[in-house]
C-alpha cells in the first residue's frame, strides 16, 4: 500500500452547496504539501491542501495562483 495522496477529492461549494471535485496540482519534489484546486459549476474556485500545517495555511491564504513553497 503506497502513501501517495488521492488525485481528486470532493467538497461542497461554500456558495451553492453543490459537490466540487478538486484535483491534485502538480508540485515540485516537496513533500510538505499536496495542493488541490477545482472550480464549481457556479464559478467558485475551491482550494484545499493536505500536509504540513504551516505550508497548508500559507497556500490557502495566498492569492489564487500566487503561492510557492520555499524551504528555509
């Protein structure tokens, strides 16, 4: 059994309550975070991430498409 993250997850849209499927985004070799993104039929962009807490929080707080993860 591998430890790979799921390629898609399903959430409820905060605007219209329909189901939205978000897909795993391509990331670098960084294993701290697995970002997901999808767009609801109503146009709402849904973002989600799993992984290291501070990396997830910085991803979700960043403006759309403006996130990058840096090692310190």
